[in-house]
């Protein structure tokens, strides 16, 4: 299923290297022009989502792909997100497709997306303490 390949290609790029140009290409291949991503505070459109994923990539967010299952109309998936501050969060969602592109992301718990989409993703920096 090409939808599954589009999804896993996109998520696999949040591997710590987070090459923004590769993520941008994968996102453009994945996302429908009318994409909506549901959060606990409402829906994001494609432009808002693209702005957020740039923040994710450049901020050092990584993820583990836990489960991807093709279902009628889309892909059910679960990913563990690793934030630069060291915290993690597991999100289960349904990605709905139209014309071979992701048109709607519906998390099982919309408020779980608030941390990712509401605040800044600060890049973790390793600071050596001099004694």
C-alpha cells in the first residue's frame, strides 16, 4: 500500500539526524493540500502542520514507529515521540487518505497532540560543566 510507505518514510526521518530537506520532501509527498490535523484545541491546516514539523525537525524531536496497520480509508499508527527535553509520549492515531494523500490525522486522544503543536520544541544542547 503506497499510503503505508508514505507514512513510514515520513516518520523514519525523525531519526536523530532530522535532515529538514528530506523531511520536507517526504511531508510534501504525504500531505494532501487540504490536510487537517486534529488536536485537543482544534484542527491545524496543512500550512500550520508544515510549520510545526519544521520546528520538530530542527528542534531535535525523534520518534519510534511502534505500529502501522492498513485499514479501509487509511492507516492506524502508533509512534513514541522523544522530545529534546528527554520526555517521551506515545500517540495512537488514524491517518485518513484521499487521492493517495494524507487528508486527516485523528489522534485517539486529541489532547495528546497539544504538547507537540502548542509549545516550542527547544533543541537539547549538551553543555559541559567546567570545574
